[in-house]
C-alpha cells in the first residue's frame, strides 16, 4: 500500500481535473449565449445552466470515484441520469506525486466532506453575458474569447467567476481547489483561458504567485452587490487606504493571496459554507486566516447549517488587528454560531 497515494491526495487530484472540466462547461455556456437564468431567492441570487451542468459534472465525477464521501453542493438539483460527457475521470499527476501530510494519510472516504460551489460569482457571470456580445467561438476547451463588441468594460466581471471545491475533515477545511475559467481573457482571441489553483494544509498552495500588500497599506476587498449599512460601517472601521469591491468569495481570496488586498471584510450573513471552504483551505495553507467577524473559525461538518451567519473576515496577515477593529454594533448584530 506504500506505493498507492492516500485517499485524500487522490481526491484532491480528481478535484483538480474536475474543476478544470467545470471551468470548460462555464465557458461553453457563456459562449453559447443560452444561459438559462432562473431566480432562486431574488435578482441577486441567480442560477444558470452553467451552475447546473457544472455541479452535475463535479458531483457525479467525484461520487463515481469516491462513492463514500459526502458532497454538499450549492444548487438544489433533482436526481437524474447524468450525461456521460459530463463525467471527468482524469486526475492531476502532479498532485498524485506529492507526499500526503502524515495527519491526513489514513483518512477514509466516509470521514471526508466536500463542499461545492459550481459557479461562484453567478451575478457577475450573467452581467458579463448581457453587457457584450461574443462572436462564435470553437467548442474546443481553452479557446480564447473573440473580441467583444463594444461594451468591453464588462470584461473585468469575468475575473469574479470561479469554481470552488473544498475538502473538509473533522469540521476543518483541509484542502481546496479554485478554477478561474476566464483567467487571461484580456489577452484576446487565441489565448488559452483559465487557471486552476489548489492548496492543502501541510503542503502549501500552488498555481499562483503568492504576494502581499505592502505593510504600510490597508486595502480592503468587499462585496460589490450585497452591501448594506453594517457592511459599510465595518469596512470603514478598518480605516482602509483603499476599498476594492468585487464579486465572488473565491475571487476575494485570490485578491488576498496575490497581493491586491489585505483583508476581505463582509459583515453580513450572505456567504455559505460552499463559498468559503475551498478558499479558506488555500488561504490557511499559505499562513492566512478566515473566520467570522468575532474571530471564530467556521466548521465544515456535514451537519452544520450552510449559512455563515456571523459574516466573513479573511486576511493573509495581521488577522488580530482586523478583528480588533470590528465595531461593537456589528458584533451585536452578527451572533457567532
């Protein structure tokens, strides 16, 4: 058995390939122009054909190879036969070659919970599709986007879109995979689109260049579409030099690890466990921290409630400083689980 990779390493290697497949699905649906948008709880809570197909692909692919794991996806979808072309059987050889951290080497499938957000940043995804027209593109994976007509300012919205697969054990986020389907979109037609990053506690994080905001600057990233007075008051209390408003929890954590923001501050119960599990694992793998607004960790057991009801505070460094700046009004409004 010494030559066989540990279950969790095989799972991460599969999740990497599955996330790339989901990213391809997300691109193809946008290229088709047929998004199949439905409102779940309102205009700011949307579901598209890409959400549905990507989740079917992720859940069916992982369940087929790992039948005893628990998978919790964002979309509430009916049970149905999954098209064979949605199944991804590949694995990342680079991940399989890595040594499993000793504390996770004996994990069994039934001890693992996988949290899936098939398309984080759906609102931005739909806005991008409405704001400009794509010319026809080939269906082959990773083909570049044709030159958009004429509302090119909407292109930046595509950076907000991610596919998130988080892996938890003992209530803790221990590994995560993030795919950015439209990474490199600004390079135009013919460019290979998309990138996948992953991380695991005890191993580190890969697929990006870790950078930090200069120590004398505080740049806060927060929501662009779910703000309210509580959110604004909390951001202001951090005394930021700059505020960056973007969509998607996955995208905000990418902002932290690539040196574009110092803290992700969201004083509202809008985020769910599938939004934060994968990003938290990657952030923690490089020494960062994600908690609620009280500084308490979230748990990712299968039985927990899905809402992160006490908000989200994430940093690459100096987490205690940001926790100390949270106003009492916010702490009173957002009760820790």
